[in-house]
C-alpha cells in the first residue's frame, strides 16, 4: 500500500508541475499571437511586403510549435492524472472501500 501512496504523491506533484507548464504555454501562445499580428499589421501598413512575406510563415511556425507543445503537455497531464486515479483505485481495493 505504501507504494501506491508514494505513486499518488508523485503523480500529484507532476500534475501540479504540468498545470504550471500549461499556464505558461497558454500565456506564451497569447503573447506570440498578439506580437505576430502586431508585426504583420505594422509591416503591411508600412508597405514592406518582402519582410512581411518572410515574417508571416515564421510567426505561423512559432505559433504552431507552441500549440503542438501545449497539446503534448496536455496529453501528458491527462496520462498522469489517469495513473494517479489507477493508484487511488488500488488503495481503495486494498482497503475494501469500493462501491
């Protein structure tokens, strides 16, 4: 039973860490999106088409990488939550408290 309790604590700590990472990634995505739009609008207003055509794919690529990283961390959080629930179920089984 001690092993399951240790696993639960380990997974709780990991879930908290992943929540913080998700929050940071969400903020960073918003910043990159707003910054990208501001740069592209500025370049379009200044009629600087060559730099705008270079920056548009760069901004899109950066935003796409952040979305992909966010999804990976979110999947890892869901997996860790599932592992924690499995260990909690095992503790309940050992205590004969299942309904």
